[in-house]
């Protein structure tokens, strides 16, 4: 039982980590709490639901298609909406993101209906059995895929030019620009990467729970915020850590404490961290300059 | 000249006030009166939210939680303990206010963006409690049969009676808020929004004021909730969701964050518009979402606000260097 919950937690944690990474990267670069983060990948997943039904898309292809759709949607939103608000007071961009989120959620409800749609999963039900514990092929796949992507992201951010530009912009946008970093490209790239990772996470999510519905991005966005703050917002290793811890906390909490208030665990963590150590586990304490 | 202008305004205000009081007596259009009552309730919500989010700058996106707490408190007291409306409404205000304080305290250290998402989370938790705490709130089935207020054995159940009740409450609240706006406290709140650190340096007790503002906005929402519960005679968790919070926020943003008149205008518009545009009713929230985005890009100060068009000096991410060098002086706080 414990081992099962552990695997469960790690698997969900890896999904949360992917979502949190995209979220924290956007915050790091343009200081936007992206309320619409989850809704972007939700839209991609719902689009895949339609495509699976109507175009008989092979299931594995959704793992490629959803990230592309989500990434494209993210960039489109950045270009059409957030771009105009980069120099406005931060609250304006925040409210715009809220507007985008609400619009996307309700648009999805109009397009696909509010009900939960079934979503098939790879390797339906097949699992490795170790004594009394079952570890499904899907869980193993999720772990491998997600950690693989996170490794790739790490390489991207450390070794590639755009990655270095991203880190520079996150640290100090003005100076990065003065040093020649193409900051607008960085902004778009950040949204694209966030969308791509969100898309992968979203599909895995849908497969894991065999469900897809318009509000499926809402609560994960809040959880991503929790996880990001836990790990230190703006920090990439922090996001990975935060996502993982959150996944484990949820799995173990839901199993041993109560499953009804499962979602509340994330909020409890958030409030705790904000009271105790707002800069997060791996974050830097930013000194407020007058 | 100024004296004449002042008395002109007073005459206008008096005429408008008279209209508000007398007009509904001549109208047999119950639908219209219902709309006005709902507008009145929403005005309370918007003014409360405006106080904490617009004037003090603490973005609260879980306002529906206080609304719901007030409604459930009042409804439960009336239904289970046969408490008269006036006391249950008072209790509703108190309960909401206490939660406002409880909410205000941990969020003190949080900056705008963190605060916003935290309030969303808290709003969700409250919604979950309304849904799951079956034994008390009756869960998703809601609470039917909530009685109307009665004054000296006379039930104030009719639309018209309710209209006057809400009107009186609104006038009292609006009056006190307008006085607040012109007082030291009102200006202090604006100072907190504009630059908290400086406000603290100038001797303003930001902690106490922020918590107080939160509490007061919660109290207003609680009263609105009590009024709502008795008016609709039925409440359920679905009346107090995140969508509701966003709608309230849109009322404030549309009217102009920080503007007291703006809150009134925004509440009125967003109560009447969905009715007028019935044909779009299924797309309402999509429209609201898009409206919020468009407002932020095109006219972030809404109708009557004035504080949200400042550009950050120097740090422009793209665009001409000459523009970015301008240091715009902050525009005065909204009325």
C-alpha cells in the first residue's frame, strides 16, 4: 500500500513538476502569475479529445500534438495579450491573465460541454506486480518521460544560447537587454516551452485519470503555484522539487488522512510556506530595495 | 461661481435621490424592480471589493467566499434557530468580518500577485466546505425556504419592500464610504496601494489598516449575503463560486479600481447587462473574460478610475528609448 502510494505520488509529482516548471519560468522572466497556464494545456487536451474521436488520431500522437497546440496557444496569447502589458503596472497583466483563464475555461465549456469526457490511456491496465503492489506501465512511462523532459530542460537552460538568455532575463531583464539578449524572443520561448511541457503533462494527466474536462486546468494552476512557491518561485530546480513534494504529499495525505479534501492539501502547503518561508526551499530571499 | 456649482450638484443629487425613492412606486414592472434589488446587493459587494482591492490595492479574488459565509450564516440562523432577520444579518456581518480578519492577517506579507492567487485558493476551500459539510450546509442541495425579513410583524417579502430595504442599506454604506474616502483613513489606504513602504515610513500603520480594510469589505459582503439569502429564499454552493468572485472583480475593474462611484456603476452595469443581453447568456463568462483582457489593454482605469495608467519608469522591455525615459507622476487616487 505504501509503495503503491509512493509510486502514485512520484508519478503525479512528475506531472506537477512539468506544470510547475512552465509556470515558474514565466514568472521568472516576466513576473506574471500565469492564471491561464493550466487552461492553455486543457484546451490542447480537449482538442485532442475531439481529434481522437473525429480524426481517429492514434493515441500516442496526442503526446506530440497536445504540446504543440499548447505551445502555440501560449505564444499566441503572449503575442496578442501579454505583450501589450509588459510595461504596465503588474496588476494589469495579472488581471488580463485572469481574464484569459476565465475566457478559455468557459469557451471550452461551450465547445465541449462541462461534463467529463473519457480519455483512453496507453497500456490500459497493464502493470508490473510486485507482491501486493501494482505499478502500472503507464506510471513508469510517466516517470521516464517527465524526468527525461526535465533533464532536457535543464540542458536547454544551461547550455543553449536561448537558455542562457532566459536565465539572464529572469535575473535582470534590463541588463540582459543591454547585453544584447533578445528578450522578446525569450518571452515567447518561455511561453512556448511552458505550453509544451504543460501539454505533455496534460495528456499524461488525462491518461492517468482517464478523464478530460474543461476545468481540468484550473486547480492544477493553483497547485503549480503552491509547488512553485514551495520550491522557490522562479527557480527551476525549485519547481521540480516542489512538484515532486506536492505529488507525494497529496498521494500520502489522501491515502492516510482524507481523500475528500485532497485538493486542500496543496493550499495548506501554500499557506504554510508563505507564513514560514516565503522565499521557498531553494529560492533566494529577495531584499526589497527602496 | 464655485458656490453655484455646489448647489447645482446638490440639486441634481437631490433630484436623483428623489427619483430613486419614488420611481419604483409608479412602476408595476416587477422584473425591473427585481433587477434593481439585485443591483443594490451587487453594489454592496462591489463597494466592499473596491475598498480592499481598488483603494487599498490588495487584490482579493475570493470575495464570493465572504458573500457565501454571510448568506449561509444568515440562512442557517433563520432556518434552524428562527432568529429574526435583523439579528441573523448582524451575525452574518460579524462572521464574515471575523473571517476577513483571519484572512487578512496571513496575507499581510504577500504582494499583489501572491495575494491574488492565495485568495483564489482560499475561495476554493470555502466553496469546498459549502459543498462537503453536508450536515450543516446541506451540501449541493442548498438551503430552501429562507424567510424574508419582518419588521414589527410585517413581512418585507415583496419586491418593492425589499427594494427600499436594499436602498436604505446602500445609501448608508455608500454614505459612510464616501466619507471614508475623504478622511485620513481613506487617503491612507490609497497611500498603501501606491507605495506601501513609503506609507509605512510616513507613519501609516499599514498592518492595521490592511486588516481593517479586509474585514470591512468582508462585512459588506456578509450583509449582502444575508440580503441575498432572504431575497432569493434559496441558496446553494453554486451561488458562491470562483466565477462569482471574478464577476465581482469585473464590476470593480469596469467601474474603475479605487473609484467609489465606479463600483456602483460597475455593479449596476454588470447586473443589468446580462439581463439585457439574454441572448448571449451562455457565453456570459467568456464575454467577461475577454472584457477583462480588453479593459486591461485598452482602458485599465475603467470608467471612473485613475490610478492604473502609470507606466513603470525606464524599465521598458521593448520600444523606444525616449518613451521609456519619461517618469510619469502618479495620478491622484480615484474618487
